[in-house]
C-alpha cells in the first residue's frame, strides 16, 4: 500500500508538468492499478508499460526521467521502507492554477485545499506574527465557521471567509474615501444568505455536496441530501423581448428521464399561456448516481438548433439532473444571431433560480459565497460568480511573516520565508481553533459569531488611522488569542 507521502510526491511530479490536479489524480490511480505506487517504482518501471498506462508516451518519458533524478538525489535511508518516518511536516503548496470545481470529487477538492495546523500551546505562545488586517480576518472567519457551521467544508468556508473580507475591505475603502460605492450584480430577494461575523453573505447551494470529513449525524445527513424534485418545483426566468419576439425559460431538477413527460404536462397546466407559444424547445440531462455518465435528450419544436443549444448551455454550466424548457413567441421578424444570446440568458436565469431558496439557509447545506462585485465572471457557477476557495487559500498561505531581527532576516531565501509564513499560519489557525473550541459548548452559535468580531477587533494589528493605515502591517502576539479562551471552572 502506498503512503500518503508517496501519493503526494507522485501528484507533484505530474502537476509540475502542467497536468491539472484532476488529471494527475487520474494518472496516479491508473499507475496504482498497475501496482506502481511510489517514485522508485515509477523510476524502474518499463517505459512502454508507463506509456500504455498513461496513454501519453511523451509524458511517460518525462515523468520517468524526473523520478530517476529524484531517486538519485534522495539519501539512501530516505528511500528505505525500514527507516523511521521524518518528523518534518509535509509541505503545503499554493495552488498554481484554478481548480476544476465541477469535475473534482468532494474529497479531492478538500484535500487540494488543506491548510497547515499547529496546536502546540508552548510554540504558539512564543510566536508573534507580522500581518495586515485582511488575512487575519480571513483566518478568524475560517476557524469560526468550523464551529458555527460544521456542515460547511473547508472549500465553502474559504469562499465565505473571502466574501466577508472583501465586503469589509470595500466598506472600509468607501468610508475612507478611497473609492466610491460600486454597483454590484443584483441579488434577488429570494437569494439565500448566511450571516458570518455580522455580515449577510448571499450564497449558492452546492446540491447535496458531501465529503468524508463532513458531519456524520443523522440530522446533518438528511439536511445535506438533495431534496426530491416535484412537478411543482418549476423555476422561471425573466421574460426578454426583442423586435416582437418574447423569450422565457423554465427549469426544474429531475431524477429520471422517464418523468420528463409528466413534468412538462404539469408545467403547461400551471402556465396555460405557454401552449400558445410558437416554440417550446426543451433539453434534459440526467446522471446515473455517482457515475460520470450523463444521459441527454433535446427537442427543437420548430426553433432550429434550439434543443442542442440548450444542451450546450447546460454542459457549460455543468448542470445535470435538470430539465429546461425554452419558450418563444415569434414576433414576425428574424433575429439572426441575437436569438442565441436571448436563449442563453433566459436559460441561465432559469437554471440559477433552481439553485435558490427563498429566505436564509437553515443549515445543513454546503454553499458557495456569491461574488456580487464580479458582474462579468470568467469562471462561474451556473452563470453566477463565486468567491473561489483556492484564491483565498493562496492569499492566506503567504500572509503571516515572522518577526526577525538583524541580518538573520536578510539571509532568508524566498522558499525559507514562505515556509516560515506557512508555519505561522498553522500556529495562528491552531490558536484560533483552541479559542473557539473552548467556547462552543458554553454559548450558542449566534453568540459565538458575535464574540468573534469583538475578539478580532481586540487582536488585529494597530495601524495608523485614516487612509495612511490602509493595508499597513503590524504585529500580532498569538498568546493574546490563547488568553481569550474560556477559563475552566475551578
């Protein structure tokens, strides 16, 4: 059986050769199936076998040469299985490119976003870090939600925490006159929101997202499961008109293609005006449990190419187990290419609506924080921009430098400085975890959320008031965080 260190080394070999994390994991799984489970075994395997397994002769040759070089550089006792494990912690690397959030499994995604953690109280008490306020607030929010929102995985907490930091920074910049109030994307009244450290964050549900480290209670499991769709669950887009033609779309979650006819019958009975439309094109995509296979079907209903176009929009948004009906009342004027734009807009709007629920979330569902400032998202979820978790992680990994004196600080390499910042982050997160854990069984979640902001204000670095202090750094003594822990009764 391969060790965790072997797995990480093999993944690193692939990702440093511009292979995506998902692709690297697939390659490693294929190699493990051939009983190639370590760098040494990769280095000594027949090249033809590697090329066949990876389906890429050039990549196989590059990987094997790198593994041979890596094996030569390691001390002999490092490769020995009988040698004692190293006490040094595995290095956590920043993410070099955007993660494929739609294709990675929950466990793959959470593993890729791992953060360092140190819970040695003596080490933490002796640590003072230098940072500005934004990453400190990010760390506070990440660890707070681990206690107040245990149903949220690390990926969601990173996204939500980044939303808090962005909103706080934006409000501060406006109050200091550094920027004007910006108009973000409209957020509908029905958009669910969560409250974190006194701020309301609009969110997008992640559709029954579960991971191995998630809550295991019956209540949590039942609340994270995707609700069974019903014919009454149709969601409508806004109506768009152009030169006499009117477009609208309806979407609904569906668990079986055999139910399509019943669902459409219900839609027409609920909205009789749809039957008078010129076209009612539709598309459906359904999956087979956890299988990557997806079954698709579509129908133009006289709107040439509409069915296939709807499928394309659904694929781009990575939507499955959904049925979309796009309706058009023809106005007598040909629209040309503009009809594709209108069909895309109403389809995305309807699919987005299926992800919403009126009112605030009641817990139990993993979410993404919506980025309301990004009005033209390059990478989005169902047409809606989100705060990317890997961006928040990369930021926080390099935000906490140590307090070094004299020439010692000047002699540090970039790699050594980054290692120190990563270690400081682990100590900061450890201190915050001990703080929140000490209070979680004494006060309610809402009260703890309120306390967290006052603690952050008490701990954050002192900077110059006004615009001169914007982005300025200061010292944070981690022992002050530990001193905020609830004292056990004598």
